[in-house]
């Protein structure tokens, strides 16, 4: 399903909020959009249409992926076999091709202390040595044809850029904005280099279509595509920028992207993701849920995994297992931390607890945990660079809570249901 088609479906279902009056892309749009988690379409944002909160809830993300909202991890951990992509000659994105002037786009500035206007929903596609990679990177506008991008080591775009630097070359890129929501989700998934679009094809059950830009990079159909190159040498200050925890990340010197062309549909819709908002958190966190589920399944009978809203859908996980041996809960904790190193807290529950209901989770902790036996603490562990409580060396303490009932007294924990 294309970006516009998904917006049309959201409108039909009554989920889409439309704003007719003129709105500024500098601060005003963010202030309005943060008052709701519904998808919102600004019809006149600095002279152009713009959307945010596209995947602003688990239910809407589930709708986009064609799965029940309580079954994301289980569905995504059991996809059909690998599905290839298809490179095609034509694309509606080629309706208009022009020299780059980023000032013609309604690129949002979100908060007062931001370093500038930021592209946040752009999928950065790079190709090197026959391998194609797609991923998200925040990109701050520093000129009418220049961006500075946060490239996180040792992720794939960072490694591609580093290899290109070693031979004295820039890294060609295509930045796709306003894409099929399945492709949007897949771009945030931790898969092997070159597998993001194939993963999107698996979710869709049909090949994802790509088309080739003039610089040779193949990108998905989109509302807008920026063509350019990551400079081998030039760097600039990137930030301040609000990240997933709703707090400001560190300002760093990062690589500059020189943009030479803009491709776009007629009357394009610019997509923006609010930093620290639910859409940001879901796209970063939910892709880890099937990874954790698979890892826990190696040591226990895992039933489901959810990264919690209160934990920024990134730092706290809840894992459901069917306990068959004492020690399964603690093994599940260790497996979850190994699968997602950014996790700071893991709670493991019996499968009679609704892991999507935080009151139910708290009930299990209150009634089934004996702290002297069921708490796992791992001090001075490497965690997330986005955790503002981490020490200067990047370490923090991880906590696991085994909230499963002891097997020999299982009947004492059965809950009255009627």
C-alpha cells in the first residue's frame, strides 16, 4: 500500500485529522501535532501538504502491517521465506525532477533549542560493493543543498561511509520521504545489510518496487526523494536534537550530505516524525520485539514480547513465557538483554498475564515476586547511548524481574476469572 493510499484508508476509518488553515513548519506544526496521537495531515504547511503521527499507535501500526495489535512480535518472528525486490523503470516520484533547494520543502523545526530544521522520516538508501542498505538517520538542514546526518557507529550506513572514505570517495545516497508504511517500518529493523527491502517484501507478501535515481542508487516509490552524496571529508556540528527519551542528545561533528536533485510527485505530501513522539518510539522499538522473542525462544517457551510505552518503547521490555522449568524466567531475562543491548529493564511473566495491560504487569510483580530471589541485577553494563541516566562511560545497571509463579505452588497463584 502506498503512502497516499494509506492516508486515504486512515481517513475512511476516521483516524485521520485534517488541518485546513495555514500552519508554519517552524515550531507551530509540532505544537499542534503533539496534542494528539492520531495521524494528522496539514493541508497548508508552509505552502505544502505535510503529515505526521502516521504510525502513531500500535493499533495503526498493526493495521499497516496487516496483523492484530497484540500479535506484532509473534507475527513478525514467523514471516514467510525471503521475498525479492523488483527494480522498475518508471515511478510517480519522477513526475517532477529539479535542482535542489531544500527551502522549498516544509522541513520541520520541532523545539526551540533544536540546532535547526530536521528531516526525520527520510529513509537513507546507500549502495556499496553491490550491497544496498536502507535506514533512518536524522538530518539537520545547514544550507539550501546541504544536510548534516547523525551516523551511529557501527551501524551499516556508518560502515559504508567509512569504507568509501578509505578509498577517498563520497557515498552516493537517495533519501526517500513519504513511503509505503511497511517500508517505513522495515527501514528501522535490524537486519543484515541489503535485507531491509527484502524484509518489507516478506511482510507485504509481494516484491517491493524500487526505481533507480540518476546517481545509480535504487529507492522505493515515495512522495519526495533527495539525491546526493555523503562527503568523504566534510563534517559539521549536528544538534541539539531531541531523541527517543524526549531529552536532548549530544551535539557532535557528523558527516555532511550534499544534495543535488529533488524528485517528487505533483503536489507531494511531506512526512515528518516528531522526535520523542510515539511514532518515533514505535519505529525504533517494535522491530526489536521479534528479535527478543526469537532469542528467548532458545532458552524458554516464549509467547510474546512488548517494549513498553513508559520505557520509551526502547528501554523496558515485558516478556511472556509458558514456564515449564524453574529458572526459565531468569534465562529469559538474560536472553532478552543479549538480544537487545539497549534494554535497561526486563520483566518476565507467566502467560496468564496480559502483557499489554500495565496494571496486569504490576499485579504480577506485586503478587509473584520475591525480591531476594527473583531480581537479577547486572551493574556497569553497556546500555543505550540515548539513556540520560547512563554514566559518562556509557554504562548503567540492568535489572531483570522474574515475575513468574513457582511451579510447585502454581495453584496458589491461579486468579479468579468469574
